[in-house]
């Protein structure tokens, strides 16, 4: 039987996990945690439960891939993923595909039981008995976790990447909730949205992500001399409102000079160019496409302000990367960075997609004394230095095993 050196075996259930046969754009956030745990000799097994739709759904996805991805805000899978076991950065992963008739719907009890059976067999074959089961995203991880708890009688933790979303379980909603011992929230706003009724209130903690320590230097200092150079890094899709940034900059700067750099690809490129042309600022807008991470850091070091006012952002590591480089960072209010950015202290918060409010914030920045701007930049670096991969993973571990 596998025995962890630290006394705990952790089974992680997740509907999204990186592999060599999934789109690179799919978030690897769960792997960032498990990778750090394994580096520190912790015993971890990952079960990645993925949806398998009817063949017609994949044909439609291939036909409308760009349009659907832009509308949904994430890359749509256009092929069924096979059952497989693999290792990634020392992390052992077992993928289980489950049949599902439509996106966002629930899985049948038959498919849930299939996942439970396969997971138990996988654990038995590896001599692995979980002391803690952690589920990321509710559907189908939570009902699977609920059933596994009956066998292993272990501690259970749910990581919420959005609001309640338990309604999809219908009559099993309360049973699923009751099976959870502790909840980790990806942001303060998600916690607020989730805890809408007493039945949702559980012992909890904040499950923030971290960034690689090589991009963080607590002694780094950006010299803020002016507010003219702006940067955006991310996919250029509708829910991130990249074109609204150009409109806000024009409103704030008028005929004064500024520079707006976009790093990333997506259908909103056309809208950005159209808006910039209509406002006669096309020469101030620089579309660099996708860049390597080191090149992104170099561009951030050249910039004064990072802006991304997207909606449906569970966290947003790029905000943290920008803060680590001393950029004055403008993020969305009531989204993933509530609780990390304190408005006016280590960054600024703006309503998602609100170009008018963004213009007002930019104008406020332009009028602030340099010494105040420097304090905000320094505070951003300090905040980011406390949220490295190592520190975030260590805190997460401490919360699930305590």
C-alpha cells in the first residue's frame, strides 16, 4: 500500500487537466498545485473525468470552432478524449471519459457509478487509499466524490471555480453539499456568490493560484515616471472586452500620446482594429499576437499599466504576473481578483466591460502624483511575491489536511 511521507494520500478529481492530446489553451491550474505537491514528496493521484458527447456534437464543434470558442470564452474540444493513464511532471493521472448528451447538463447515475468503479479499481491497482479527496469544479466531481466517501470514509474538499452551480444535481443537490467537509474558493467574489443560503456555508479557505518564482523578485522595482504605456495579455475574445480599452484610452487621453500593446490572439482583433481606426489611434495600437512567456515579461517591464476588464474570470494569473513586474494593474470588480487587489492600494478594480469607468480610472491615474503611483507599483510587487506557485500550493495543502 502507498503511504505518503507526510501521512496523507490525496486523490484529486477534476474535469480539466493538461495532457499532450488536449488543447493547450485549457487551463492547467490544477496541475500547478499537484505538480508542486509531488515535488515536495506528497502522494497524489489525479482522476480527470471528461465529457464524451455524441459524434454529431464534435462535428458541429469542428465546423463552428472559432465562433463557439469566442462566444463561450474558452477553446471548445472538437474530438472525444480516450481513457488513459499518463504521467505529467511526476504527477500520475487517470483520465475517465463519461457519456453526456449536452454541455452544462448533468451526468446520468449510470455514468457516475462507472467513474466511481473505475476510480476505485485504479486506486486498488496502485495500492492507494485516499485520506482526502479534493474535487475541482462541481460537475461531475462532487457526486463522484460523494460516492467515494462512502467507501473511503475520508475527508472531502470542494474547490469552487464559480458560483453555486449545484442546481444541476437536482434532488441530489443537498446530499452533495452534505458530503463536503470544506470548501476552497478561487476568489472572494466566488465565496460571496456561493454562500447565498445557510446550507452553502461550510468551513472554507481561499484557494488562490501562484506564479513561478522565477518571475517574482520582491526586490524588483519599476520606476514609474509617467502613465502612457498600457498592455493587455490574454485571448482576444468578447468576454474580455479588449476593444473597450482603446475607447477608454482615447476618452482619457484625447489628443495626447499613449501606447496600447495587445499580446494574444482571437476574433476580437478585427474589432480592436475597427475601433482604433474609427478613433484615429490605429498608430498607437500594437497587436503582437501570441508571445513566449519570457517575451511577455519583457513587454510588461516596458509598460506602466496592465489592463484586462473581463467577466467570468475565476482567477487570472496574468494579473499576478503583471503585478510581479510592478505594472499598475486594472482588473475586473466582482471577478477573480476581488480580495487580492485592494482598489487604490495595490491596483484598481473596474466593472467588467465598462469603458466609461475605465476611462475615469485612467484619468485618475494620470492625475496622481508620481510618488503615489510608485507606492501602488511597489505594493503590487509585494502582493505578487506572496503568491508564488510554491507558497500557494503549500497553503492549499495545509488547508486540506488540517
